[in-house]
C-alpha cells in the first residue's frame, strides 16, 4: 500500500508561503477544483474524488488524527463512471458528506504542497512527502525541514481531516 508523510496546517500567510515555495524551487501552482464525497467505511476513510478536467478516483486512506507530521497509507482506484459509482457507494455504504475545495498544487521533486481553499473552512496548507523507497525517518526529516522553511508553527498544525473539521463546525 502506498504511503506518505503528511502535515496539515492553517494557512495565514498565503503570499509568504508562495514566495518561499518559489524560492525553494517548487513548480506550480496547478489549480485543481475538487469535490470529495465521503462514505461510511468500517476501516479508514473512503472518498470519491472528482476533479474538474481530470479522471475521478476512489480513495481509501488510513491516517491518525495528530497535530504533527504523520504517516498515511492509501489505495486509489480510477473511476470511469462517476454517477454509477456515486450511486453504488451511497446505496451500499451510505454517504457521510461533502468537501469542496480549490487546491493550488506545488511540486518539489516527490513532495506535494497543497494550498487549499476549503469551502466553509478557510485556507490550509498540506505537505505530502511521497515515500517510494524512503524510510519513515527520512520522510519525516524532509517534512520537518519544509515545516521550518515555510515557518509553520505548532499552533498552526491541524489534526483532523477537512470533513471532520466541517462536522465540528456544524
């Protein structure tokens, strides 16, 4: 199962982060308009991701809710028929809810940095270090260095998924 090291934080200085990313040599942004529909799952989180101009995908992921860099394991499958898949999942699993966001994706080698504008929540930054053949320690080192480079403070870190944050807000 593929694995990432992830960090999520509230974003207060978008222009400063963008400038730092350019200085560090990141490419982007690629603008992605995403619709994530979450479904009940006995294990992990299950979502159907639709993205304007791209193929949809079904994603099952496992990640602890912690305010720190943390490991995330996932499985992703392309979806050819979104309407039928949505109908099947709603009937078989039950729909939990929806997260709508505009993602500004920056890339640095095999690190993905997301500047997310999440509807009804605000602005966030996510760092995903793709593990490939790295050790967890090596992935954590990269993530922590980026946290320092982007001046992320512990107080800015977020433990929960966007879906959970939206539910807490309701």
